[in-house]
């Protein structure tokens, strides 16, 4: 495992972007299932290097997508959107109750209050 000095610069093995080591993930801690996928895309991958979170998240998204496709076949547009959102660390849920409340008629709201 590489020596980790938070403020020392290091480069991502995938994109070559240089960052402080604190902002990079040591390759040695990446799961083996992801490492296999990364090595296929970047044969020079080394457990002694680093990977940026952007590239790691991209490989994670590809991995989740491949698992879903293996289990379910082709993904729907919604499933594909969820995988892409996961890779970008976006929020996937909203306040469903608030959205539901907006669509209630006055009579439905009144009935809910009486109940």
C-alpha cells in the first residue's frame, strides 16, 4: 500500500489528474470485483497507486449496471437513470409525501383531517 501523506500530491492511475492524496483512494483498498473491471480498462493498474473518486464512481456505476443487466437483461430507462445517478452521487429520492399532498383536492385534504 502506498505511503499516504494527506497533503502530498499523487496522480490518478486512470485519468492522470494530480490531487492531494487525501482526495484520492488508494488502489489497494478498491474491491477486487472493481479491480478486475479497472484492469480490463487500464492494464497498467497497480495496487500501489491511487484512483480519483470520479473514476472510481464511474467504474462502480458500470459494475452495478452489469450486475443488473446480468440479472434482469436490458435495463429500462428508469433503471439506467438510477445507475447514472448513483455514479454521480445524486439524490435519488424526493419528499414523496409533500408531492402527494400537492395533488390532493380540497375534499381529500378535508377527509384526511376528519379521519
